[in-house]
């Protein structure tokens, strides 16, 4: 499994972007993106489930698709857009 349930992941290494034959654009995280740390609660072959502390007292749960490039596995915690933050496995 690329991600591990029970581990914290952060976007502080957000400039580690690669390419995946056109499906992921070589990119770098926008400077205005805040550093986030989310807790991985479950992992499957295709998806990882993360819990954040944004807004609700119990956190927000998000199921994110796992992508892969030449640098390894990653997810887009806030969606795919130019300058988007990523969590690397």
C-alpha cells in the first residue's frame, strides 16, 4: 500500500511534483497554500481516506484518489488545479 493508515501526511514537501504521461502536469505548489497535516484513516488500492481538522470539531473526512508518477504515490487533498498542494506517500 502506498499510504499507511494511522500516519500523518503533510504538504510541506509540495514542490515534489512529477509527470505521469500527461495526466499530471509538472507543477509546484502555490506559495499562498498553507501547510496542512491530515491523518490517514484507511487505504485501499485506489483510494485513501484522510481526516482533517478544518471546520468541524471532529474533523472533515475525505476519500481521495491515489495517483502515481515517477516520484511515487500522492493525493490531491484540495482537488486538482494549477499550484495544488499534494500529500506524498
